[in-house]
C-alpha cells in the first residue's frame, strides 16, 4: 500500500501548496487524518476524515443539523440494528475507503482526469474552484463519503421482510407476504424548502429546467412556501447526462418508489441522493459562507449517488437499454461504481448469516497507472472462493467501459495468508450423521494411530495406555469427541463427509441427492499445508476446551491422576513435537473416514 498512501499524500500536499480559496493548511490536516486512518482503519479515524473534509468546505454551519449527524445515524443503525439482518456489512469505514481509492485513481490516471474536467466544464457552468484538483476533491468527497447515507432505510426494509417472512411462514411453502417501507407524505422528504432562493439561483437546474417551474423567481414574501424537489433535480441531471427525454425520466424517477415496492427491493442510492440534496440545500440557506454556493456540484454528486445502483438496475434495462457506463457520459458516477464495486477490504460484518459464511478481507494491495488498475484482496481469516476475483471483475466490466480509462484493463487477484481460515456454514447440505458405532470405531483407530506414531518416534518410550481397553472412560470419550468433531472441522474449510457407496441410502432418504443438488464437489485426497495448520490449531483449541471443562489445569509436569498438563497453552506456544500430534490428527482424517466407508468432499459452490 506504500504507493497508494504516498500518491494520496502527494495529491493533498500539492493542493496545500497551490492557490486555493480554502485555507491550504487544512489539506495537511486532512492528510494527517488520512494517515491515521491508514494506520488503524477504525470508526474513530474514519470520523476524523469525515469531520475534516466537512470543516474544509464549511458545510456544517447549519443551526438545526449537521452532515455529521447523518453519518452518526448511519453508523448507529449499522452497529446496533443491522445485526438482526442476515446480510449486512459496514458502510461507514467503507465510504472512507471508497473516497481514498478514488483519490488514488484520479491522481494516478490522466485519462480519468480529462474525463472529469470535461464533465465539470460542461455541467457546472463556471466551476467554483480555480484548481481542477480541488474541484475534484469537493465533488468526489461529497459523492464517496455520503453515497451510502440512505442505507438505514434498506436496513429497516430488510428487517421488516425477515420478520414478516418468519411469522407468516408457519407451514412450509407459504407465500411471501412481501412487506415494504412506504411514506404517508413522501414530499416531506422529497423537498428543499427555500427560505433564501437567491442562494441557489445560479444553479443550472433553476436557470434552465422546466421542472423548476420558476422557483428562481419566487417573491420574498412567498419564499417560505417555495420548495424544489430533489427528484426533479435528479431527473434533470439524468436528462443532461444521457440525453433522455426530461419528462419521461422525471416520470420514471417519480414512480421509482412504487417500482421498489412492487419489485420488493430497496435502492439506498436513491435515498442517499435525495437526502444529500435536501440537507445541503436547506443547510446552505442557514449560512453566509461563500464556499457553500456550490449547488451545481452537489447536484452532480447526488446524481452519482443515484446512479451507483440505478444505472445498472434501471437504465441498462428496457426501455432505455443503455450500455456499460462510459466515463465520457458521467465521470463522477463512473468512479463511484468502480470504487464501490472494488472496495471490499476492512469491512466489518454485521449480518448474522454473513458472520458465519463470509470471509473478512483484511487488506489489499492497489496499484494504478495510465494503463492498468490492479487490486489484490488479502485475507488472513477466510478462504477465498475460487471465483471471487473473477466475479468482481465481471461485475465491473458489465457496468463500466473500462478501456477508455485503463487501456490494458482491470486485474483483480485474491490471496489467502497461510494458516488462517474462516468458518463457512454448510447448513444447506443434508450431510449424513456419524452414528455411534462409526464414532467408536474411529475413536479406536485414532488411539491406535497415536500409539503407532509415538512408538515410531520414541521406540524406547513406555506408553501409559498401549491399548484401547486400557484407556479410562474419560479418555475414551475424549477420542470419541475427537471423532465426532470431524464434520465440524471439515466444514471450516468447506468440506463435508459423504458415504462412498451411498446408492442404497439415496433410495431410502434422498440424503445424497440433496448433497449432489446443493453443491458441485470433488473428493479430497489430501489437505493443503494451510488447511493442515489451521485445523491442527483448531484441534488443539478443542482439546484445551474439553480438558479445561473436565477439570484439568496447567502445570509444568504432566500428571494424569491429578489432571495436570503442560499443554494447556495457546497453539503457538507448543513445541513442534507436540504440534505434530495435532497435525497427525488432521492428516489421519481422510484415511480414517475412508476406513469406515466415507469420503471427504470439498464444496465448491451452492446452487441457487
């Protein structure tokens, strides 16, 4: 990430050294906040990036509210409410990462800078800032940092759907009740009340759009009654960007809420765009700072927030059937889609099912130049699916015309740090249960293998328990427990057990058919070194838990009668010789289950 950090620092330092309408030292403060975020990447550091950006542009001087209040609300909903949803990831830290990724691409790629300059010169009449870089920082900062501000509405919608689905599905196969979030008075949200119409009278929308219906000329006595609809602004901007008939696109936007309800989805980008336009438009009128007279740029940023989902979800479909987005048509939305789809690292997982199934992408390596964008996703706590990078790249190429910006394309990679895996739920499998006779046989074989290995390594050693029958009941159970935990251990590396000759069982209960339907799988003949080390560590953790709960305690010298063991320590503190015992346990799984008629199979993908 060195070049990534250094590129962003160079961008901000250049702004600090240039002629800016903004106090140049503030860019250095923002740089310091970003450096802290790079070091820790947590909510506190993210908040400082948000705060300093807003302070630079004097956006938070309203009497009744602050943009930071919006961010606090989004953070609170995600942390405290979204845990009830199945699928939910962080959008608070994510938005800062999207912001930084966009700064990096802008600074590294002159092709993109040219597209952005053309859009600003065309769409904002006279840009407010003399420097293109600062114009970009303002527009991009608003776009990236607030593009998910409407997400709490999607969280609420998902919670309602989940709960109603639960209470209505008493009998299997009951129809979905399809609840939705609705508004008694959507206009209360979709309106910018104009107490000072002159503050937005310079906007292109008010000057030229028939949708503005003369609001720029509202008389002072009527000012408090005047308002402009954010949805009208969005429709006008889409007309400007893609040449769509302004009346048709306005009707489409006005009917979008009903479309979401009818099709049972929630587009948070739509609400993000409306919220930012409303808050900025009304807070702007509470301030006399000249740096707030940027309504064209805010409208452009809000349009980008709408497009980051709306373009692929609506405009690429009939009746419009627009192709992949060109940076020439909308450079700002292009960058948001690119960064939003690409940014996946350091995103905390909130959803209940996601916590079990999704890997956590800890970090990334990003490199961009005039020709190529390369991103390597890195996890130390999960297994990347084989098609992780391929699917992400395909999503980008479906939505964006890549070549005008990166002539040699976008390259994505995924790398797992050795020795770590995340638990992956295989609840969709109807896997066979190991019966007690299998477990006891496996337990005996585990003990026999242990004895064999010990004699091989230490032939002079007198073993305390040379046979299964000589084991006390508690230690027999320990081996049974080890055998019973085999399916659990396998599930952590997306593997499962299946009887090798299961034709008779298939006819009886359909178990194997369910497995064959649920996954594309292959039999595993040996575990990788990464899998071996991860499962050996997990095996040791299970052993420590079982011993501790049975009354064993740590001691420097082993004493079976007094239940004392020197091995009740974390795995990394064990000697290599003792670690080998745990590794032996894992190595033997395949041969052991084969001996009782089972095979180990790796699940590749679920079938929807």
